[in-house]
C-alpha cells in the first residue's frame, strides 16, 4: 500500500483520504527531498518529471489534502487553477510573486519545485497565467540555504 506522498503523486484520492482519515498527522508528512503530499500531487520538481501529465484524480487528491489542513502555497493554487486562491494570496502579500523563494538544502537533495507561473502554464490554467503575468510573476529559481 502506498504512503501518503506516493498516493498523492499518483493521484489516488481514495487512498489519500483513507490515510488521512486514519492518521490526521499524515497531512504534514515530508519525503526525503522535503516535498509535502500537496507538492507531490500538484507540482513537478527536480526529482519528478511527469510524462503523462496530471489528471482529475490529482486535483481531487489536492482538495482532500487541503480539506485535511495541508498548507496551500501560491504554486499549489496556480497548478489547481484556483484563481480565487491565487488572487487572495496576491492581495494578502503583494510581493509573493516577485520575492525570491528560498529552500533548505537537505542531505539527500532538496526538491526545487515549479514556480506558480510555470505550474499554471503546464496545466493550461489560462486565467491564472494571465492574472500572474498581469501582477508581475517571475519564473526565477529558488535560492538554497544551509
């Protein structure tokens, strides 16, 4: 049986829901590269290239994770095509699209995930892409820190 990260990566919404129902803390799990289950279901990164694309099961899985308390970053909202969430995050923090992102370096290597703009483009979320571009989104790599 896959764990919550693997089930999320595969878009197995029913399995993720079952895991979270029996273990409420699983929503906070991280893999060896620092990825959360929500990262795994919505974003590509330096350790994961998806050749078949994400599907409705990934979106359902993401919403289950969110309902169980997963932290939603702007990259997740952009990948999901959630214009309302993206708009709210930009209104709350006007620099969220231009501020350099930093990630902690890990011994096994930290996963460098997509920017909001790249995630929205990859998923053909045209309304979100237009909004992001209008508000100055940049597709800059994150800064590693130790």
